[in-house]
C-alpha cells in the first residue's frame, strides 16, 4: 500500500461478504487489502451441481484479480491467515505481519458435525470446490466399482447414498443426485440393477426445509419421494463409520457415501484470536456489525452471529452481501467522523430447486411451486453468477441436461490431494483385490 497516510482496511475472505465490502469501498479515502487462501471466488449456491456432475468447477469460480481490476484502491494477497493480533492491529498471513486500521472478517463458515463420532472423518461436506469435486469423483467411482462387484452386500453398500440434513443444500443435492442416477448413469451402467440404488435423506426435524411455509415443505417432500428419494424425518445420526451409518435408534445402514449438509458453524480458529463467539462458533457482533470493545473490527456473512426478532440470521449469500455493504459504509462513516448505521436485513425471499421443472420459492408472503418456481430460480442464479463466460457455460450445460437428458461432466480426475483420497479408494481398493486374486490363481 502507498505510504500516503490513508487508513488501511484489511478484508479477510473473498466470498460474497468480502467482495461486496471491497466493491463498496472502491471510492473510500482508504487503501483496501483483500486476503483469501484461494485466488478465485466460488459461487457456492451452485456447488452441489458440481458434485452431481452437472457443472464443471471452473464454471462457478471467477478470478479475484479480474474482479478487482475496476477497484483502483484495492490489492489482493493470496494466503492463509494464521493469527490476528487485535491489540497490535495486525494480521499474520503465512507468517508475514500486515497492519490494519480497520479489519473486516468475512471468512465464511465450516461444517458443524454436532459432535457426531466419525462424521468429520467419514462424510463429505459441500463447502469448497475441492470438496465438491471430491464428492463427484467418489459417486462416479462407486458406480464404476459396483458395475463389476460380485459381492451382493458390498455392491448394495456402494449404491447406497445417504444425505444428512434436510435444508436447502440437502434437498437440492438429493434431487440433483436422483436425476444423475435416473438418466445418464442408467445408460452408462447397463449391467447394474438400479433397483439396488438408494438415496436416503435424513432429517432430525419433522419437516424438510423448516425455514419455509408448510405448503412448500410438503411440495418438496412429495417431489423428492416421487423421484425415488427415501426421506427419514425425526431421525438422528449417532455415528458415521467408513462403511455404515448408525442411527440413534440403533439401526445400522450400510453405505460408503455420506454427504453432510446438516449444519454449519463459524471457523474454529477465531476463538483462539480472543473474539467473542456463540455456541456455533460464530462471532457475536453489535448491531453495527462491529466486535464488542473492538470498534475497528467488523465481522460479516456466515461468520457473524447477528440476531433479528430473537433469532440468528440465516447463513446465506444475501445476508453476507447486505452486511458487506453496511460494514463498508460504517468504515467510511468512521473515517469521516459520521454516526454509524445499524444493520437491518431485507429478506428478498428463499429459493430451492428440486430437479427438472420443480422448485419452491418464497418472496415475502407469496409462494410459488413447480415450473414457475424453477424458472425463477434459474433466472436469479444466472444473473448472480460473476462473469459472462460462466453464465454462458452454465446455461449451455443446463440446456444440454434439460433437452438431451445428458450430463457431460462425468469425469473422475485423479489427484494427490488429501481430499481426493477417499474419492479414489473404491477403484484402487478393487484393483488391489484383483491383484491379490490373480496372484493366488
């Protein structure tokens, strides 16, 4: 940053909250430094479609530096934040210390496993592009091995897919997975008996999509059931093993695929920085989005614990976008000595898609289901994608899927990354077994 005496604003995280805060500060009398561990922004609402072989990872990602080209007072640093020294007003990024006058924490969330033994080690989550691609690899790998598996129990275990969590992500992924299996994979694996395939959606509450009106919950339940998804309501997971899920009731379901969408929480590292946290690990903030007793530190998006009408705000992109804008405005007001504004969330509605021609939408008091809801969902998500190329590629893939019942992204890409180890183990395990048999013969 130029040493011109202007205040420095450091923004940690280039998700929706961090990017919108940087954009809102483009004309501020300050130097902005945006820090993220990746050099791209991920459009997380479509990540589940990467896992369901509907979209390529790069179609929902966009280079951060390309976004920042139009922001002359903003620079980008790629790196991991390892520590924040609140008293010294410094952020440590991969060992280097970066001072700040104002700090915006927009680091997003991580999966909350609620203390379920084995959940973190033996389930897939959907929070990053790497995780989404790893899950796609694993699903396709299970079908590859099942196609020549002679052990009936192991084959059924490979073809059983359990999704834990009946919120928006769980419902959308269940629908996308059902369509992937019911159309292209049926044609790809003619030797398999697809009556052995099971998709089980487990939800602890007595309804799916508990944040929506009952009419929309019922529609989603009926739609998924019609697609062959087995829904288990008021069901809790007690333990997740590498080859099974054990329920609180004592029932054991053999499976090699568990997708965890049951809950999210704050980044665990923030507690070690001395920030006040709620039970779910999110940072408690004032109505101005500042940290108590730290007026120069703001927390926004999924990482911020902010209550309205006695309930915490949902961890969704619209909240992060609006909080990013308000945090930026309050920083400008602090610099100029103006009073700060308090955050008020303007709820523009909720949208969930459930496969082809089906969705549920709530906008204010109005609700929509079916084809109209699905078309509204398509339009809103296309408009909010960053980059013309991404919009075009996503539209092409959606059109191919819709008109040709085909998904062209059915690739298993080998990788040395740890996240991909489990995704590739079914094929490697089978090859190892074949080698043993050949040696014995």
